[in-house]
């Protein structure tokens, strides 16, 4: 085993959560997709490493661009070691550098060509159902086509798809929701019964109550709790195949104002608040619930 597989890149065991990362063989011909679950129980940190099976992949990349190859690699990685996705194919994906920014770079090239042209933006898996126009000037000019990308849920898997608009139709005119409704998978239209999205950049909530004044012995209205929330995102999607609920929050702070000279003036706050502003890509809270609907038995 040691003579065949390379060492993986490191991950931070003090950060509780789930990591997806890959292990490559020395000849780069074989890849294992791993999942690390880090939990804290009392004073012990537990690390569980599991290999993802074919039906358990957390992330996938799909190429629906006829005549074009995609080359995918992490922003901090090397393009020459990127994974190539041929037209009509879907591959599993994981991060080579799990402790670094989970941002994906995509290069485009004509099918079976060794020359690739990088796109002008990066891609992430954490923004569901948002249609993004891909900027790849050389490819678009030669192909006279517009390329789009979108992240959707297929069961428990996030799939980043790259596709071309249907002939004679403009994806811009439809907007994100209609584009998703007309985005077909395996030749079937995918219709969303409900698509609710709420984005709040900043929110402050003050809880006021009547408290007895120790000096005057009278009740006075005072602020007892103050909540500051930044980067709040709520999304609820309901389709024929599954339902997805997602709640994300970039920053949460709860001040305790019940007693003026309390020893605990803050109930809850991030341990590293400087890294969790409204413009950051990190999230203090990220909850995703996906329910797969079973077809009626006939």
C-alpha cells in the first residue's frame, strides 16, 4: 500500500465537521474518494475515515457540452493534475487540499484535445440551483455557444453540471428558476413545484422585557438579549424527485444584557469572528436536509 499510494494532503483535526478529499496513486491512474467525519465528545476528538462508494459520492461533476472536454482541479492545485470529464460523462469529485479553499477551477478544450483554455471564474458546490454563465472567451468564440453551470441535488449528491442552452432558446430570458425547470436530466424535464429563497445580509434582534430596578423597586423596560445575524440564507426546493431544505448563517452573536455586571456578557459568539463577515465564503452554521421521494408502487 505504501509503495502504491501517495500521501494525501493534510486536514485540520481541530475543526469539527465533514471533509471530502481524494487519495491518488503514484501513477495518477487510480483515485479513492474519502470522507472524514470529525466529532467532539467530551474532551476527545473522534476521527472516522470512510471510502465513498459509487452510490455514496457527495460531489459530482457532469459535462453536458457536446464536443467539449472539461478539466477540473482545485484552485490551489495544478491544472496538469486535473480530472478530465468527457462530453456526456459524470465523474465523482473530492478535494485534494481539504484544509484550503474549496473552490473549483474548470478548463475547457475541444474533445480529445490536449489544449485547454481556463474559464475566467471559479465554481463552488455550496450554492444550489443558481445558474451561472461561464466565461471562457476562446472556447465560446470558436464554438459560437454560451456555456452555463448549475449545482443541483440528486439524492444526497451535489452535482455541478455544465451545459449548453437548447437550440433557439435564450437561458438569460428564463432566469434561474425557469432555467432549472427546463434543465433536463436523462431526457426528462425537471419541474420544481416550489422554489423559495431568502437572503438577509444583516439582521439585529433586540429582546426587551420588564425588569425590577433594585434601587427604585419599579419595573423598567430593558434590553435583555441582543442577537446579531449576518449572511443568513434560507432555501426550500420541492420537486417531483426530492425536497431540499437548506439553512446557512455566516455570523451569529448573542449578547447577554440581563444583568449589567454579569460575568458572562456574551452567550454565544464565533471563536474566530474575524473570519466570518458577510462577505466571507465560510459559514458559522450550515444545515442541509434532503428528502428523496419514492415513486408510488403500482
